[in-house]
C-alpha cells in the first residue's frame, strides 16, 4: 500500500510544473480536457484555433506537450504541425493529436509530420489524461546525455536547454548552434565551420551565424557585451568556454 501511495504521490507532485497547450475548437470538449488535467495538477492553456497557439509559441511560450485537434477553423491541425516543425523560431514540442478522423492515411500523415501519438474521438477523459501523463513521464525519465556550463544544462536527447529546472525557450536553429558550440568547447570555431556543420551546406549566407550567436548571447549571458560563455575570437570566430 505504501508503495502505491508513494507512486501516485510522485506522479501528482511531478505534474506540478507541467504545462499543456489544448488546441480544440469545441469549447465543451476543451473545458472538459482542461478540467481533468487540472485535477491531475497539470497546467493548461486552451486555444480554439491554431493561429493563436502559433502566436503564443512565437512569443516564447514553451509547453511540455501540445494536444492538437485536426479539424480546426482557419489553419488545420496538419497545417499547424507543418508550420511549427519548419519554423526555426519555435521550440520543438511533444505533440499528441486528438481527432475524430480515424482513417489510416490521416494517422500516418500526422505521425510522419511529427506527432508523437494519435488518439481518436470519442475518448475517455481519464484515459486521455493517463496517456498524457505517460508521455510526460517518458520525456522526463528518458536517459539523457547532458552538457553543463555554469547554471545551464543542455539535454542532448530532448534538445532542451535548462537553467536549473527552468526550460529556456530556443528555436531549432538556436539549439543546433548551441549544441555544436558546446560539443566543441574551448576552441576557435570560424563562422564558416559553424555554418557548414549546423546548416549542412557548404555555401550560403554565413552572416546567419552571427545573428544566431547574438540571439543565444541574449538568452544565456548575464551581460551580452561581456560574454562568459560565447566569446569572440577576433578575426577567427567564436570560442565556447566551459
């Protein structure tokens, strides 16, 4: 009995800092889902269209999971998935599709675009919450390779940067630049080398490197004008100091 009490207590307490976007245009369904999640101590933010969710993500919102309907007004769920997966300025998220569409081609398309799971309607609210919790636990318990510097930790498997327990929102390209720098610490890296390794092309606009370096400095440096981690090696490139 004590084992099970501890088990469910830990699940409940570990949900305290979890945050889920619920993108569902049917208000009654959205409110039901949010109610059940709140009872499990999971914070939610509801959206009745995908455009508003995109705006929040671009403004720096960083949910642990997105629950996504497909048949939405305006931008469809598939269009939302494609947009956020291609946008370098939006942090990548775990996504669960919840839809009345149950054709094999819809399920395959959703999973191929980037959804982690596809759940069909009608659904049991308690079972849905259990599956969301399982997804959140799976993300939290996966064995992570990490790189630490100062107060920060890069979770290499999850592609996440944390300052203590706080997740620092990074776009896909910001994360990729940071990971490359962190995997090659204390050495001079030219913009050309960074560009070819991160963008995976030999030729292109290497001024993009400086743009992303500046973005990272604003997010991780106490004083971007006196950098502690991403230092400029004048005439050569950048050095990531650990």
